[in-house]
C-alpha cells in the first residue's frame, strides 16, 4: 500500500504538469463553448465533467470522459462531429471504432473541468 501511495505521489504531479489549461477560452470552437455551458448548467458529475483536446490521427479532437458506470465516453472532431466512444460502456472498451485512441493520442490539453463540488 505504501508503495502505491509513493507512486501516486510521484505520478500525479507529472500528470498535472502535462495537462495544460486553455488560457484563452476564445480559442475554443463555438460548439465547445456551448458544450461547456451545457455541462455547467447540469448537475455536478462524479467524476466532475471535463473536456480534453488531443491530436489523434493527424487531427485535433476533443475527448469527454464517461461520467459513470456503463456510459460511453465521446470523442469529437474539430467540428463537433462524434467520431467514436474510446472507452466506457458495458465492457469498458468503448464502441470499438477507435480502439487505438489511448495509445495514439498526443499533446493533451485540458480545455475545461467542472470545478463545482457536490
């Protein structure tokens, strides 16, 4: 247990450093701004809702993790069109349409995370 806590203490700061917040919300496409507004009006999720931007297959994509249990995540293209569900669902493996997303994604950028608490 102690080894796990030490590992978490080491890896968590590295993860947080690798995720950058969008410093200029105006950089986001209108559909992302609308999605943020929608999530901001909804009940607080567990875990808190978030949107992350990546490069995947040569394009900019936006990843929204699943909120609970057997729900799918959503991966959007730069125009807001749903590409696939990389994870979640009953098996936890998504819809199978982009099974390489977690291996191939690059340049993570945290666009938004709900800061409200329950």
